[in-house]
């Protein structure tokens, strides 16, 4: 699926910027959602076939704000 543009959204750093979001499906993960903000911040979420979810949020300066794996019960 191609990118979807958005405007005036709050990035992880707190800035209000434009950006693009992507969604993909492949054999390893059920769904991958990636959001790239114009300031350089990025959010990536993977949903796996077993129901677990990983989430990583990186600020534009490289600071990792969230890096977690939530396992399915």
C-alpha cells in the first residue's frame, strides 16, 4: 500500500508537522504501520501472526522514546 500524507499532526517530539504513513503486510508480520514525520521523528508498529505487537518510537534526534514488545496472552 502506498504512503498516505497527513498535515498538522503532533510528532513524538511535540512539534506539529506534516508527514506520511505507510501500511504493509508480509509473511513475517501480519501488519506493519510506519509513520514518518517531517521533523525526522518516526513510529513503527509491527503486529505479528501470534498476536504480539512491537512498537518503536524514535525522536528526530535519535532518542528512542518507546521500544517495547507486547506479547499475546
